[in-house]
C-alpha cells in the first residue's frame, strides 16, 4: 500500500500548530482535543474542515468516532413513510436519513431523501417467460444540493444514477425470481405475483425512484424506498376476481368493477393483519421476503494498519474512504450479495464482520417493512 | 429444474469437458498488440469467451471539465455483441463498466498522470460465461501492453455457487462451487445458483480487492469458500500474463533483428 502524500501544512496538523502557522490569536491554553468547547479551537476546527477536509475527517476516525458523533457501526436515523401518493400511484414510499454535526453553535445537517412510487401496467408477457411479469425501474433526481458540487457536473451525476438504476432493476428482478418456486414437474408451486394469465396477460411493475436530496449512501435509501413502495402496492389485481377475460373481444381483459378496485386501493390501510392478507395470493403463500442493503466505507488506519468498516457513510466521509462495500441481504434466507471495490484488501474476518452488521441491519429493517 | 440439477450432480464431466470437481480453469489465450492504432491492446480468450481490449492514453481529455488536477482518470467503455436483449445488455454494461472503472482506478497509479485520461475500450466478441473476469483480464493485459504503471495486478475469479437438490426435490444445505463457469452452467439453475466474481492479487491471495455477485445470494460460509478457491486460482493468471508478455517481447526482438 502506498504511503499517503505529505500534507502541505505542518506535519502535525494539530489545532495549536495550525493556529500558530496561520498566526491566529489564541486566548486560551493550547489544546489538541477535537471536542474542545472553546471558541478559538472551534474556529480552528472550522478552518481545518475547510482547508484540509481529509485531515479533519481522519482526526475523528483516529479517535474511533465520526464528525457527526456516530460510532463506526452506527447508521443514521432513518424514517420511512408509505402511501403518501395514494391514490395517484399503486404504492409509494419516502425514505429520509438525516445526520447533524455540531461544532460549538454551528450545526450542519445533511439529509438523504428518496421517493419511490409504483405503477401497474397490464400487458402481454414475453414468449420465453409466459408465466412471469416484468419489473422496470426509472431513477431520476432533482439533484438537491449536489448540482455543481462535483467538478464533473451533471453528466457524472446522471451516470451515477444510471448505474443505480441498473443495480436496482437487477436486484428487484432477482428478488421477484426468488419468490417464485417451481415444483419438480416443470410447473409453478408458487407462481409469480405479477402473473395474470399464462401466455396472454401479465403485470408490469414500473418503479419510479426520485432522488430529492443526496446526503450520501443513496443506494441503501433507494433500495429501501423500492421495497417499501413494493410492499405498499396492495392489492394486486387478480384474474377472475378483479379482471375477467371476454372471449367475444378476442380474449381481452376487462375490469369487473374498476371503481370498486380503485376505492379499495385508496382506502387500504397498512396494519399487521391487512398486510399479511393482502400480500398473499393464497393462504399457502409464504410471507414475502425483502432485500435490504447496507453500505459500509472501508478505512485503513495508517498507524496500525487495521481495517475499519464505517456503516452508512455520509457524503463527506465517502470522499475519503479507501473502499466501499455494499451487502445486499435477503431477509428470509439470510443470503448475502457482497459488492466491493477499493484499495484496501478485505480478509475473511472483515467479510464476517460486514456480514454480521448487514444481518443486524436487515433484522431492523425487516421489522419496519413487515409491520 | 430439479431434474436438470440432479443431472448436474450425476455428470462426471462439465458441459465443456472439464472434470466435475469444478476447480479447473478454461484454456486461456492472449495476444498482445493486436491493434496498432491503440497505445496498448490485447485479445483475451478464456474458452469460448473472447474479449478485445484497447487502451488509449494517458492523453488529455477532449472536454476540459473532465480534467482532475490531482490525479488521472480512467474511462471504461464496454461494447457487447448481444443485440437480442438490448435493455438487459444496457443494464449489465452499466454495472460492469462501473465495477471495472473502480477496480482499474484502484490498481493504476493515477497520481502519476494528473490532468490525463486513460480510456479503456472493451469489445465483447463472443460470450460464453465468466464475462466480467474476462473483461478485467483483457483490460489489465492491454494496460500492461501500453506500459501504464500498475500498483498491483488484479486477478478476477468467477465462482458458481450451486445449491444441490436431491431426487425428491428437497434442497440440501451443502453447496457446490464451480470455477470459471460457462454460460450454460450460469443459466442452468437460476433459482439455485449465484455467480460470485472475486478480485484479488498474487501477493495477498487470501484477501479480496473487489467482488460482484449475481443471483440469489450466498451464505457466509459459501462466500469464504469462494475466497479460498480464488486464492488458489490467482497464481495461474499472473503466470499466464508473464508468458504472454515474454512471447510478445521475443517476437518483437526477432522482428527487429531480422532487418
């Protein structure tokens, strides 16, 4: 591993030496603690944050804490609100994660806000998959605070969102595939939820994800929003119950009572009992599983060469980590999908720790999604 | 699907003739400097998967806004040959491109090339499984051919984790790991298998520098078993890179002295 470049500032960028180098007046005795409440050290801290943000963040990490006061294994508080776009969409969810860092009287709040909405279309299934539906994901964004902050501008931002769209699409498709169980005779013991009529009609679930604010770790928020919106999408129309085929019209499907279906959807409330009844197409269907993800920043301490995992890195921290590890967990089977890229090699112990943190996070979010 | 899975268990050979133990790589072939217009190029073949890579750079970017005054930038462009499934190819290309961009940025000494761009263009000529690993190896071979400094040599290993099922359809807990799967093996049991691509290097084979997973997911035990398999396989690829480079240098020296 290459050594880090020497900082342009004095080798020991402690608050006192930085103040002396900048010839700032100090009224109190010199102190090198980050959490000092004196006004001069606070102003030095703000100065360090703006002049050398990497050193600022590393000083916190060396003390095994983070600029917003969290521990390494702590996620930001997360709030999930579902159904706010009803009845305009089949399902919707807004995920908000907020963190606040305070230096003396100055507070900085960073927020990640993602809105997901689902819509159902009825169409003809693909000939090679006659009993499966389709899932399409669109990711857009208003940019929030990030327009122009990246020196590459909007084009890089759009490219990042395209990659996020591809990842969400694949994850949701794989998750739907896992729900389907086939019996030994080539049929479907547990059919796809999006299937209506084999070979003739199926549902297409269109998920629109809108990024309202990007305060870091969009991937976790977007996947949680998609899962919450998918869960909020109740009830799915069923053949024979809500839709009937009309042979005289070439087998086209017509609503039995469209107004009643829309009213049922608009007044559906998510309670524990209703959620279980609405999600199961038949009584034999197992409870729905979800996929949740946990993103961790990887940082190697240059002094003792130990590797640390920073759960749910903020936008500021993400610039200075040595790698990013995202673990997608299936809440029912507990299986993992690790995605990692970085300069720091991860050992088996690091992977085991990451798996443990991801499982704990999945248990937390499963309680929210299944409530 | 359970029936075909039991057939997999009964076979003594894999579909391409390799032993069924699952720890054999497909035959490799690499030709360096196959295109003359690029600064570096390589044609990488692993079984029936063929990838052509070309590296242009380090050069000044066409758009000044893309300049980074502190370090160089890596741009990855992937062109797939599969025209039948456009949407799926586009999504796959985006994910592969981002993964390769991150891995190559970590392994290239980008601090030596400020305000420059290194463009890596990858063309998939033929696809037969383990695509991501072949893309990475082709890119690394082309970077070596272009003479770009690397901090380490990344080696990608593809493992197919299969949950075997017994004849009566119940799933056993112990899974099988097949190294370097073909396309037929990857799509044989969609709901019972996952593809794990691990990136490591020869000097530290027991640790991973990158990973990408498709499919239903794996247990922690299976993941650590894949790391073990990757650590054993990561010695073969650098040796092959060295062989390909030696052949290229020998060929060029013979051509020079023959004038």
